[in-house]
C-alpha cells in the first residue's frame, strides 16, 4: 500500500536512488521506517541489471579523487569534493560490507566476482530491505510542489498524492524528472547523448569490421564555427589514445567512446559532421616508422609486402587494406617498394583522415550529458541551493563519465552523500 506520508521520498529506483534511500535509512537504524522509493516501472534497478553486458561494471579502480574526477567530461573538477568523501574505494568497501565482493580487471574496471549484474541488484535490494526502505513500483511521479511550511506534495500519474518532509530526485535522464526539477526552480542544461560510436558512411574501412588496434591516437577535427557562434573548443580532450575497434559502420572502442564523450556537445553542435584524424601507429614518431621500413627493406627484402608488416602488432587486415588503398600490390617484394609508396604508407599509418558521416549506435553504456547544473546543488549534501529540502542525485545532474564504471561511481557517491545528509537531519529532528 502506498503511504500518504513519508519522511524521505526518493523518486526513482535506480542505483542513485537506492544508494540514497539505503544510506538515509541505515543512518537512523531501527527508526528507518519512513524512507520510501517510488519507481515508475515494474523493475527497479533495470539499468544495473542490463549494465556492462550483463556483468555490471560497478566502479573503476581509481583511488585518487582528483584522478577519478578527470574521467567526467561534465562534472570534472567540481566532483573532487564529493569524491574526496565517497569514491571508488568506499564503493568497494560499501558493497563488501553488504556481502558483495568486487574484482578488478587488468584495465581497472571492477565487476562483481560472480560476473553477474544480478548480484549487484540483489545486494542493493537486500540492503534496502534490511534498512527498512519500502520500494513501491508502478508509481510514476508527475509533479511536485514545495509546501510553505516545509516539505513537499508529490502528485503521481495515478492521481494519488504523497506528502514528504524531504524529496530526493533520482530519475536519471527521464524527462519527467527534468520537468519536476525545473518546476522547483532549477535550470536545465540541454540533455544530449554521450558515449557513442562514429559512423563513417560507406567507407571501405567497414570491410575490416572486427579489427581492434591498441594503442591508436585519435584527433577530432571540428568544422569552423558558423558566423556569430562561439568557436568550438580545441582542447586536449579532442585527442585520445587507446584501443579502437573497427565496426561494420565505422569506429568504436574505448578510446573512440572517450573521445565522443568529451566531444558530445561539440559533435551535437556540428550535427555529427566532422573529420577524424587517426594515427594507427599510436603516436610513434615518424623517424621510428622510417627506421622500421628501412629494416624491413633490408632484412626482409625477398618477402612480399602483404606477408610482412612493419611492426607485428599492426593488424594484418589493416595493413593489407592500406596497401590496396595506395595501389601497392600485396605481391610486391619489400625490396621493390617505391620510395613514394613508402612515404604514402607512413603517412597513412600516422595520419589517416576519415569524414564522420554521423553518430553510430551507442557503446555498451548509454548516458546522457546535460541535466541540472552542479552549481545549483550543495555538493557536500546534494541538497538543492534553489529549493531547501530537495536533493538531486545521479544522472539527473549535469554529470557524465566515460566508460569504465565511472557513471555508476557518480551514482554511488551522490546517492551516499544525499543519504548521509538526510540521515543526519532525521537523527537531529
Ligand atoms: C545498456 C547500459 C549499460 C550501462 N553499463 C554501465 C556500466 O557497466 N557501468 C557504469 O558505470 N554505467 C553504465 N551505464 C550507465 C548507468 O546505467 C547510468 O549512468 C545509471 O544507471 C544512472 O543511474 P540513475 O540512478 O541516476 O538513473 P537510472 O538508472 O536511469 O534510474 C532512474 C530510475 O528512475 C525511474 N524514474 C524515472 N522517472 C520517474 C518518475 N517520474 N517517477 C518514478 N520513477 C521514475 C526510472 O524508471 C529508473 O528506474 C549503462 C547504461 C546503459 C543504458
């Protein structure tokens, strides 16, 4: 039964909402009753369940709050404060204290040791039950009103209303949460997609779908700004280095997704039309490539170009593709490689340019950039600076991270800070 009153009402049963509700309820111990979560769908924590390809990349093994904050294209520096109070190490300890062990992969991503996202869902649900949090599903919040003497009246889509002393908005990127936040006095940074792959149209590179190269250096070349509009920023974030995957539509992989996350707004502004400079050699100096070519010419003179790559980690399929693009037969011997052909290959390896034809499908994480500006929130408590008693957490805020567990980390951090502040207030009242 949906209560008509609650001391803390958390709207949205995602990871940020659960963390806020559990922390608030745990803080007041047996008096935990009165913390409720309202979730519009029948399945709370849905994104946790489908996350990380069904494995849930819970956080990232990045222990320094300053370094952690660098993984957020929106948020960045402002997150140093929240992360100095609750960061990846605290997440690991928090889940461990609730019976869930996380393990680190070589690239720093952290998953439950069962390798199943269901374990994370279970851990959160069990912790909520133990703390006395009541989760009500199929309850969509539609409008909220701040009451004169303090507290809130929340109207649900069903027509029911609930009075709450404190309201936590944890609705992710859903427009209904944005509407409620703006009706309570908040601004909204336009939500745009982040973390997507890039389409190269019908470029022949698509024939190499499945080829992965690491490291590759990428640089996004944005078109000049239209007259009268501000020039697009050209900062270091428009360059990324790391693993790249060729897909049947274009390019993806961690480095590419990092690039599109940092450039999410710029790419949107130019309607996903720009140029991408790809250094397949991973940023090796030209002299090093020239030396490799000279060695291959001398030591592998009788070998065919198609059978001997200048360095072993260069994908055979990519090498053959570049030979073909430059009219150099794979059957040519290394000794017979013309100087001009060699220069063309070195340039192609270091500086291939691709016209971006559009936004590809999303990476394995899909997040929204934009939301309620961080400046409107007290980042020690996640309480609104515009509407006392209202707390805002998770993806609803103008924060998003790159792939690797950073998006959940922000949910755990912001949810915990809000929950702790709410718990402390309830203890005092
Ligand atoms: C396929 C996929 C895979 C991902 N994998 C990862 C990963 O491995 N690691 C990682 O760090 N990040 C991952 N992410 C990103 C991560 O899931 C999100 O950043 C995170 O879920 C945001 O949490 P949240 O609690 O703010 O919002 P959400 O998870 O979106 O939860 C909000 C909840 O509020 C409910 N709601 C919305 N409006 C209302 C309303 N008006 N009334 C009541 N309820 C409402 C929604 O139904 C939802 O349950 C992934 C995302 C996707 C889509």
